[in-house]
C-alpha cells in the first residue's frame, strides 16, 4: 500500500481509475466531494493492501496487544513454563490457535511428522505402529471442547492481586474444535485384552510426559487429535498428534503423543504422584482428580478494563464443566446479594465453553460483579470459601470458585484480592 | 427375472453396508518390531515391571549426582533452583508443605522412571541403566529411605516402601455441600 501511495497517490489513482472506466464514472457528480468536512475516513477513499500471496494472515496491527502472556516472572527453566490466553479480549467460545494457552514441561519439540510414530502396545491383541499419514486415514471426528489446566486460577486460592486481569486469573483456559480419531476406534483396531484397565499416554518431548488414563475414559470420548480449528495442531499444542480427554485436567491430554500402553493398573508416573495431586489440610493428597468441575468467570468487564462512564454495558463471560453441559449461569452485580439469570449462547455443548451474556446499566456507583454456573448434574459453582473450608490452601489445583470483579466509581475494574 | 435381479442387488447392498459398519479393522499401520518396542517402552510400573537389568550403589550415585544433578538440585538435594529432592518430612499438613521424593513420593519406582525419561534436564534418556539405579539410590539415601551401603536393582528397588506410600486418597468430589 505504501508503495502504491508513493507511486500514484490518492488523486492519481482516482484519475487512473476514472480513465480506465471511462464515461461511466464521471457523469452527474460535479466537482464537489460529498465530504468537504473530512468525515469519511481515508481508508474508504483509496485502495487497500493487496492480498499477501505467501503469508499466513495476522490480526490488525491495532490488536498487537492481544497476545498470550506469562503470569508473573518467567520460570527458572524457560522450557518449563506457561502462557495465558487473553480471555478479556476474546468473544464467543473459540480460542484462535495462536492464543491457545501453553503449558510445557520440557519445551516444544520440533517434530518432523514424517518421522513421528504412534505406538500402541501392552495388553492388546495386535500391537500397532502408525505413521501420521496412516493415523489420518482412520474415520475422524471434530468436536468442540474446552481445555483447562488443572492449575488455572491457582494463584487466587489466597485471594489474588488487584492488578490481575482475567488472563492472569483464568487464562489457562482455551476452547477449540479438535479433529482426530476416537481413541476407541484405535483400541478396537488393536483389540483390548480383558485385563487392561488403564492406558499410559506418553509424549515425545524431553519430559516424556506421561499420565495414566482409565480405560473407561479412553473408550468413552477420548480423541487422538491432529488438528485444531481447521488446521493441523500448532507445535505448542502437540504437533503432529496429541491425546485429548474432554473435561479432564489439561496435562492429561498428552501432547506430542508417541506411545499408548495398556496395563492393569495406573502406572504411577511422576506427574500423577508428585505433581498433579491435591494436598489436603490433614497432609493426605487426593490422587487422580481428573475432572474439571463447573466454573465460570466474567470476561467483560474484567480486571484492567475501564468503563467510560455510567450507562449500558453487556456483561459477558464464559462457563464450562467437565461433567457435561452448562445448565444455567447467574450473574450478580451487587456482590452476591441478588442474582440474575444470564442468556446462554446456543448451542450449549458438552465439555465446551458456553458464552453467557446479561444486559446491564451501570449507575456509576461501586459494584461487584460475579457469575455462578450450574451444570447438568445440578452442581453449583461454589464460592471460594466453600472450597477452602474443605480443602484448605495447599491443594493448588482445581480451584473453580466464584470470581468477583470490583468496579470503582471511576470505572476501573480490578480483581477482588 | 427382473425381480430376482432386483432382489439380488438389494441383498448385495444390504450385505455391503452391513460389512462396512461392522468392520473394526482398517488394516492401517503395521506391527512394531521387538526392537522398536524395546527402545520406546521405558515406563516402570509401581511393582517394578519394566525395570532393566543392572544395578547401582549409593556411592556410585553420589558421583553421578555431583556431576549431572547437583547444579540444579543442590549438593544434597536441597537449595538448588530446581525441585527440592530431600527432606520435608512431617510438613505436609503445615502451612508451607515441603514436597520431596522422601516426604511425598509414594513409589521408589517412579524415581527410576522419571530420572530415566526426563533427567538430566540437559540430556534426558542419556544415563545408562546402572547410572539410573545409582542416582535413584543416592536420592533415596539423601532422604534416609535406604542405607549408605545400599545397591539397587530390579529386585530391591520395587521392594522399597516409601514413607508417604499411604498418603494418597481417591477423588471424593463433588466435595462441597449441595445447595
């Protein structure tokens, strides 16, 4: 565009166009522009940029701040870190691929799909090794599901920080259309021996990250995924293949999947013993806490937003549950004294983000906004206090409490610490 | 004649679609070789299943640990930038619990499994079986779980009973009162 401007300029281009189109353009307009006061923006009066033949499309440069960010300081070991999805900037339920949150234990391996193999063995009749080309020839499914890190919101167990945005507090949450082969299809192919009750899923990263999955889950809705939102998995999401366990804590959806081994019992890997276990006040720890329970959060207005004076706003947020569908979301604007039923965006899908909305007129006074989700099992998202009463403050994972935002009379929105 | 032909076509169609639905075997992929499985099958079960031949002593492990592990984990498993490996006994119910191999991990076999698959951080899967036995022995020694003279192998490692073996419960959720 800059080149065209330099070479031709706006008037020159107009003259050239008029010349090209001939008499059909020039009749009946006279000399005076209809925009003598400059009310029509310049981009309506000149040709835009040409298509970019070889590049992958990018957001507008005005959206350059809508990016994944780590919360707090970078980790001691850079390949073992997280980055959060900017939920405060997103609409609807789909997370764009470049903004899906990250959690790596040993960095992102640069896997060549032509060399990658998936091995299925253990208590099976016919052990199998698949190339990625072979995997994609199996009957496929595409399903919309959320993915949430078990540690999402963990920093808010003890309250949080007024400066935190929803990206900081809830950004280890994303939602995509995942495409792949049902794990049940592959397990039918290899034949499961009756004694097989658990499946070890192992990644090809330098952590060889591994988790044990109950056979019932493997046969229910587990997917061996190779694509997200219409394109092949991003490297940071497990390219060329990952496991996906709808509704389960994110780390079990093992990325860069290289091996599935069927066994009689759980394999007691490091991640499922010393890491993703939930310490209780009595010093015991809950193990195999797979499901992400019903949870919701308001994404607009949320921490860091600034309301420009009293008037109409649409409160909007996300709700989800690992136990199926969201049945209801209620919103309070007075700190939980009264609740209003929000509208749910259709379709409401199982183990998927559900967008909710509530019209609201801000009177300019201080307000505390919060949402409360109920899922189809009847489970109601609890206040954080109800969770800490049972679990104390050391369990770290699986915090699904109600999350309030405070609006001050100047319009500033902050995390309630 | 026409009817017979039509019937035959219908029967064939039904037969074809039924077999397409019933087919569970797509014939894609191939059987892995024994060598392929051997190279990739690195997990160790809590009963010791999968442990390779070999052995390693606490003394051997101390040397390897000093060269390959101490820079991140601290000289005696304490005070490094990476996870603390030793001590923390009796802290799990306190305000600041210290979760280490000794205070928290329920199975000694997991130490072998994890060291072999993911450590050292700058060179995973580079240690020999003897070296992994030795490093495991040393880390367990730092926690007082095995004696200074211990030698670990496929028989002795899974026989170790970790201090927090009974410290884990199953998932009781939903765990908040119904409203």
